[in-house]
C-alpha cells in the first residue's frame, strides 16, 4: 500500500504553480478547481492532482493566515 505524506483539505485554498486552486475534496489525491476572479463564475474546470503538488495559502476565514 502506498503511503502519502501530503494531505489536502476540502474547501481550503492552495497555490499550484502560478495559480490558486480550491480543493473540492480531502485526501492525498484530490480534485481541485482553479480560481480566476476575473471571470463571472470564478471556478474553472476540475483537475485531479496530488496533494504534494499544492502549497497552502492564507485564507480570510482563518484571519488571513495559512491554516494548519
């Protein structure tokens, strides 16, 4: 069985390369949707990624801090 060190949480915002994404589920391999605030509906098409590819970013809900 494969062990995964990284784990992403549903509803949290992450940086993936040069764009921000929103986690649509929790786990080591998850679906994310890119965030583009310039669009009328800011969530893009779903992408399946490894949690290890994501970097957590500050969220207003957590007082503009990176959630732990």
